[in-house]
């Protein structure tokens, strides 16, 4: 059997395999669980923003371009100098968590490309931090209204990043640290300490006033009770109680001496004991 007639077919298959292998990176691509992609069709249609490619194995024409996005949660940490309400310079570090909206990555690619973090997220975060902190004093940012400042920054950043032109979802924003000039920081801490001492002193005063009020009310109640008792102690009542006590003493088995006479109240005098 002459195998030479199969040689062209074998060569053709080998060449085909070689070409497919060489072009495999241009023909096939795989997306992981946290990846999404959009395709740019060079010879028709351009960037297909509406059809987002999901995870898995995919085939494409060699001349088309695939833009892959990581749609998992990202984190950026930024340090910056800002001015407070009074123009005082403050150094602040913030941490931002966010992710691109998976079904809108085509629009992100069209506007910002895959470098959307540097082109969009970081500038908007820095802008929001400066605007919000410019509405508060250094003392408020450092101590009393830190959580309020965080909430305001996150709210304003979320509103900007999440609009239909930017398509990035805000997850969280945290102020990691706030650094003030040493003298300003010490002054604020001294003021806070004095306020705490003043509150403690006021608490003691209020407690003492409450105790004094309690004693006054108790004394007034006791005085009123004594007044009621005294008003009920008439001579006739006292005489009757004396007679009752005399009877009880007379009936007592203990030895006693009874002196019968007319005292001030006309009661007998009873002397004696064991």
C-alpha cells in the first residue's frame, strides 16, 4: 500500500495544527469566576457594550479584541493633605472598597478603559474627602464628628461613582488615620480633657443637689407627720391612754407600789418593780 498519497493530507493537518496552536491565544480565552469581558469587533460593530461575556471558555476571531475586567471587590488606600473649615492643614489616610458594575463594564471601558481606578475612583475619592472635610473643623474631624465625616464622604463618593456615566459601585469608606500638627492635637486633647472634667464636676453637683432635695422632702414629710400626731394628742386622749397604761401595770404579776393621789392629770402614781 502506497502511503505517499496521504502525505499532502498529513502535511495539511500538521500545518493546521501548527497554525491553531500558534494562534490559540488569539482564538480562545477563558474567564474566571470574578471576571467579565466585552469584545471589540474590529470589522463591524465596534465595542459591544451591551453583551457582557461571563465566566468560562470562549472563542473569538483573531482580529477582535477582548477587554477583561475583574469585577470582584477592590480596595484603594489614599493619603492626602486637606484643609479644614478654618484653613488648618490636616493629613488624612482613607481606605475605599468598591467594584465595577458587572453589566456596565462596556461603558467603563468606553469612557475610562481598564485603568478606571486611576482615572475615576481615586480622583473622585480625593475630591469628596477635600470637599467634606472643608465643612468641618479639625477638632470635629479628629474627635466629635469623625463617624459623621466618614458617612458624608462615603455618601458623596457613592453618588458620583454610581451614576450612569461612571458605573462603579461603592462598598465602604473608612478614615484610617488623621494626623494634626502636634500643637493643635495637644490643644484639642487638653480641651477634651477639660470638658470631661467639667462634665464630671457638674455630675457631682447635680448629685449633691438631688441628695439635698431628697433630705429636704424627707424632713418636710417628717415635720408634717409630727404635726398631725401632735394635733391629735388632746388632754382627754392622753388621760385615756394613761388610764389604760395604769390598768395594764396593775394587772402585771410584777411587784409594785401604787401611790393613789391626785397628780396633775388626776392619775395614780405607781412605784415598784422586782
